[in-house]
């Protein structure tokens, strides 16, 4: 896959950092590189109809001044959580899914940023390991950005994999909707790296997941990284209820299990379409003809709009049961759902967050 950029803006102080030099060496000559004292300010789109879309086409290389490592921002006492930790190495994404929460989360700062001092995050990770040597942590880079979009340009995955290769109680999760795996295939993850794909039926991909790799290409890429020694996992998130969804999710899992054996899946997760009213209006404004944004929803107790519980539960059960019948014994979890929904889908209470986290990290 290749994504188009209008320009690259590099903070003047970072002109000679490894990331800026790497990007300059790999960038098409037609794309200008602008060095400026305030790259974020310079990249902020003004006087354009869709600032969020314009921001995705401006790559900013700047220092991050906040910590890189944090608990998953989706975590909350309301939900049964999976113990996921996130490493914020980039913000925003060159793809454009109509349901993406970044349309609200980074609305005021939509430039696609990659942090020049990303290697400082390794010290934070080492401090984490030393603080809890008995734990096994799963750390992902795909929360505020896709982990692999632009990896051919930045090569971030190479430094990450080299670091995680040697850390026994850490697992790196690279979460993506791309098939940008060339760098991965050149490295040996030594069992410490998991690549996960978000999977949706073709109908959702066509209407809502703009510029992402086709679901079949994601599954093919999963096969390739598995053969190269990586673990693989899948996120069915958001699961969307639309006419024909039952048939399409069934086919999607059949397609996946045609290419991967049940024991090759490290874990899977499920999550329903959920949007705050602000996100919903932004998404409908940007994608007025997307039928996936027009389903019937109710306001849940967390203020998000969600598919009616019985319909949501039916789709979760369909997917979970299909995997169980196929012999998939991998751990599974629900994202941003309460324990009561977990019990109704999987027939048991969810494990404590730390326990589930440990299980997923060593799956
Ligand atoms: S791939 Fe992920 S981060 Fe990128 S636009 Fe889609 S949902 Fe958002």
C-alpha cells in the first residue's frame, strides 16, 4: 500500500534526528520537506473544508514532551478490561475509516505526527519491567495511529522489534489495517512480537474503511508474518449490525480459517460500533452516504450510542460460537463492554484485567 502526502514538516531542532533523516531518504522527491520552528502549528490545516482529512496528508516530525507509555485510553472501571498498555509513538493515520474515534480525539490537532524521540520510550518500558518483574505486559502502538501505516517510510517497526526481541516479559502488539509487512519479514521477532489485524466484512470495508487493505489482503499478510515467526491475533471491532451482517461475519471467519489453522490464532477481540454524539455528527458530516453509520442505536450509560443490546449480543455470540465450533481455543475478550455482556457472550465472568493481560501477553 502507499499513501499520498502533501508535505512533510520537520521541527527545526529535529532536522538531524534519525527519523527525519530516514524519512528524507525514503520520501518521493516530489513531496516537499519543510523545516520550521513549530511544525505542529505550521501543519494545522486552515481554510479547508475538511481539516481532519487535510491533516492526514501532512506528516509532522516533532518531539513528544509527554510520556509515551500509558494505560489504554479505552479502559474504564465500567468495562471488563484487557490490561493493554499503549505506547504513543504517532498520532493520526493516513487511512480514513468513517467510524474512527480519532475524528473526535485529534480534531484540534489532526496532522499525522510521528515523534522523533520515540526511542526514549524504551527507557520507560525498561522501568516498567523492573517495577513488576513477575508480570508479562502486552504493549501496543496501534491506539492513536495504525502501527504499520507508513512503516516503509519511517521503519519504526525495525527499532521496536529489535528492542522487544530481548525483553522476556514484554510482548509488542502491532495493530494494523494495512498489509505493510515488508520490514517485519526481514526480522526475527524471537517470539516477542504479535501482529494483529482488525477484520471487517467486505461490505464494511467498501463503505467505511477508506484506503485500508482489503480484508483478504490483511488475512494474506497475517499468513506471511505467521510463517516468518510472528504471533497473530484479530480484532472484530467495530462489529456493525447491518442487513446481511450475520451472513457476512460468518463468511469472514470462514475466509480467515481457510488460511489460518485454529491453533495459529493467539487471541481475538470483539467490540461493537460505539460513538459519542460528537463523533457521530463528525462522522456523518464527513461520510453522509455511509450506510454503516445509519443503524438504529440507543444511548448507553457511558453516553455513547450503541446498537441495541440484543442485536449486539447476537452478533458477538455468532462470532464467538463460530470460532469455538471451529476449535479455536485462544483467549478472547470484549472491548469497552461491561462484565455482564462478557458473561452473556462467553458464559463466564471475565478474568481480572491483570490476569487477562498476562494471558494475552503470553498467548
Ligand atoms: S485504520 Fe484505525 S486509526 Fe486509521 S482511520 Fe481506520 S480506525 Fe482510524
